[in-house]
């Protein structure tokens, strides 16, 4: 691959490489390796999944009262969803 860069950038690259005892091409390769993400392994929606995981960690608890409250709240949500489905679709609505 050939990459066209400005003379000023080339000068900066040569100087930085020289200070590290490297050829300019090797320093450029190292910098690209460090700073260009490997998208082939990136999950779709990675940022969203990481945020959801962060929220889950922040909300974790082993307090039995809080666990029971959350379970009760979840059960109520499911009952309301089922009731809403029956109200919208009639008695033959799919049950949760």
C-alpha cells in the first residue's frame, strides 16, 4: 500500500521514527496498528451492549428485599402486558 502524506507530516514521521531508532515505515505501521480498530471482530451494537452491561453492574444487588421488589415489579409488568394483549386482540390472544 502506498500512502500519500504531506512533506511536513513525512518530516515529522521521519524525526519521530529516528528518535525511536526505527525506520519511518515501521513507525507508521506501529501507529496504524495501535490506532486503527479491528472491525472484523467488532460486534454490531457493541457500544449499546457495553452500556447495558454497565447499567446491569450498577444495579446489581443481593439485598433480599430489593430482589423481591424487583421480582414483584417484573411480574406486574408481565401481567399488564398480557392484559393489554387480551384487551387489544380479544380472548384468543396469545398468552405470555
